[in-house]
């Protein structure tokens, strides 16, 4: 559903001039139209700016209510009413636009969930394939090396099987390994740092940052 056209050129462009003591010609002129549907609002941001502009114009027009001139006061009231009508339309469009964005977010979340599930399924299939590959390799090499224990190379019609000698350490019991052969990884304890900062303590290299989390339901 496309948002209806909107027109707020009246509140934004026609700012009412404050009354001057020496002239009664400062009576605000009503904007040509207060119907926001006369101009299109292309984005949520532009609607937000228009809503803020109208609020500003309402505040300016409200200052004219302090005038002692009944005609000027009546004109200011009429102007404020038009601004309020424009504000109502603009905020309705703003809410509708935001809701449509939420609907699109819902769609993207569903797509992301589906793709994530498919990725997990494909990852599981790939892991099963890798396991099958290793099993077939072991089976084939066990048979060939049992039949030809001295061979280090096998020439097949379309493949070459070659081998190279390598060494690696096997750890049978990590608890028995001396400390000098252990690697120790250190990292900041963010939970402890947060507690200290909230208690007013100074932690060099760290600071407390506050953020606002939003949820869409």
C-alpha cells in the first residue's frame, strides 16, 4: 500500500511573523493548504523531519496567542488548528511507514531463519560427506599397504597415491604435561570490569558504555 501524497509546505514555508507594536499588518497568513496528502513523502526520515517542522511552527504560532488584538489571536488559533491537522496526518503516515518497515524486517528475519536452517543442514551433510571420505581413504590405504607394505606410491589409472613421512606430538593425558609446555591464553574479564566500573572504580583501558536495546514484536 503506497502512502498518500503529503503537503506540509504551508507549515514549513509560511512561518508566521511575530506581532510588532507599531503595526497590525503582522497578522499571520493562513497557509495555502494544511492537507499533508498534497505532497509525497518518500522516506521515514523525511516524514520525521516534516513532523518536527510542524511542531516548531505550532510553537511559533502559539506565541501569537499573547497578542492583545482579537483578530490576530483568532488568526493564530486558526493557524494552529491547521498545523495540528497537518501534524496528525503526518504522524499517521509516519506510523504507517514505520509499520511497513517492520513488516519488511519480519520478512527478512524469516528469510534469514530459513537460510540459517538450510546452512546448518548443508553443513551437517558436508560433515557427513567428509566423514565418509575419511572412512573410504582409510579402507583403501589399509588394503593397499597391507598387500604392498614397502610401497610409498601407488599409480592408478587416473590418480596417483603418494605418501610423505611426518611427525606430530600426541597428548594422551593433558594433566601430566609440565607447565612449561602449556600455552596460557589471557583475555579481559568483561563481567568483572563492568562490575568494577559500575562501582565507581577506575579500570585503565576500559570504560562503561550505555546503550538502548529495541525489540520488534
